[in-house]
C-alpha cells in the first residue's frame, strides 16, 4: 500500500478522507488539521500564551507537541487526581514529556488542594466520581489559566470525542448543551477562553502521530471510565463508520455549519465566590469551595 502523496510505504489508511499515508504525511496531515481548526475558529493568535491541559494520554500530549512544533508558546498543566497507580503513571508521562522537550509543566494535586484524592472525595460526597472530577478539573484548569495570564486553555478533545458528545446531546435533544458545544468557549470575567484544536483529527490519527513522533503516553483508560456512556456512544459511531466511512466528520461538520441557528444558551448570572474569588453561578460558595469545605469537615483535627 503506497502513500497517496508519495511512493513510500503507507502505515495508515484513512477511509473517511480516502487517504493512505506514510509516516511523514501522517505527521503533516495531523498538524495541518490542527492548524486549520485554530485558524477557522480563531482559537488564538501566534503571539498569545496557551495553557494545555495534559492527562498523560495520547491526545493531550500530542496536542502539546503539535502546538510547540507549530511555533505557539504553550505550557502544560497536569492535575493529579490521586487515583492510585493510574495517577502516578500518567503524571510520570507528563513530566517525562516536559523534561525531554524542555517545556514548562505545572502540577496541581487534589490531595494538596482538597486534602483527598478523587476516590475519597467521591466516597465522601457520594455520586459518580466522574461528575465530581469534571467540576473539580474545570475549576482548577480555569484558575490556573487565569492566574497564569494565559490567553486560552487548550484541551485534547479529538474528532471521536466531539462526535460522541454530539450524539449524546442529540439523542437527548438537549438544546442547551448543543448550543454550548463548540470548538471555542469565549472568555468572561475571570474565565479563560477554552479551545479544542484537535476536533478534525481522529483517534486513530493521534495514535499513529504519537507513535511516529516518539511520544510516550499512558495506554490505560481511567479506572472510573469503565462503563461510561461516552465509550458506548463511541462504539456506536465506530460501527457506523465501518459501514459508512466519514460518518463522524460529516456529522460534526454538518452540526458546526448550523450551530449558529440554535437558540442562544441561557447566560448564567455569575458572581464571585466569597471564599476564592472565582466566578460562580451559585449563591454563596462555588462548587469547588463547597467540596473543599465538606472534605475539611471530615478531616481529623
């Protein structure tokens, strides 16, 4: 199988793009698609400073690598969730990547921030760990980006992630969530712009990209993701893609073309949390500070 652009041996076939790619052109395509999304949605300018949220996985570390190769000023942020061996290994991959590439990595720890790891927090507050995890990470990522003076916070959500989220929102016909699903979430008072440069890059492409570029990453999924609805939705989309290549990219791009026709989402009235000063729609303490208060009440004197 020959590359669609040269005579070299192809290592990746992309049916949705009708392409066969050698290692050199896998790298070129992935970086081109990321740059295309950055320009198309005006995510950030070349002179702006970017904070990349990294988890130790292929997408976030791959994104950090892409942005630095493209010449952007990008630092990394890793949040240690305190999930036993999984967090230890994912943290090591992030630190190794930063060290090998001479990049700045900021590490935040739930143990230091809240006095407990995610497992203990979920047990104390009850409910699904992922729900607490999402709220805590969003708070810490935004706070770090705001305090660090970054123009944007970039996450490694890829085409498969966005298509699965879109399918879930569509099945519920959740107009509020559909209206908020977009590659760029604008900035606000103490809220940093959030961007997703990998929306046009598939998961298979990111795996190949990291292997070719020598990016070591954690292969295991978070232990709490077992049975997650997002994984089920991705499986459905993969089956559709097998039967009808380009299902995912067509689904997402078609949605983005009509996104402006959706009713504008209700804008929550934000106020400053009396404890931390960060924005919140809640009366009184923000959710993060409420969790912190609850965990402090459980701690021994």
